[in-house]
C-alpha cells in the first residue's frame, strides 16, 4: 500500500470534478482505491485541509514507561 503525502491527497481531491466524472473512475485514473478516495473526500468535507494531515504523535520513552507503570 502506498502512503500518500498531505500534498498528494490535497492535489487529488482538488482535481476531482463531480460534474465531469464519477468517484470510481477518478480514483482509478489517479491510482487510488475508491474507498480510500471517498474516505479522504469525507475527511476534507468535514474538517477541511486539517482532516488530511497525519495525526501520528511521538511520545518519549520516559512518557511511555510512566504510562505503563501507572
């Protein structure tokens, strides 16, 4: 599975014209699984560009150990 950057996702979504093509055809044209495209589209509709940003966080080893000990 390919990981797409924020920029890639945004470009794909902004290039989509509902009046011109279906979601299935557009996703196939861009090399994205239809379900993934629909997921990104929904996130974009609900949260704007922030919805497309990765929400991965890095916790320090000390923080993780404190949680486990708690």
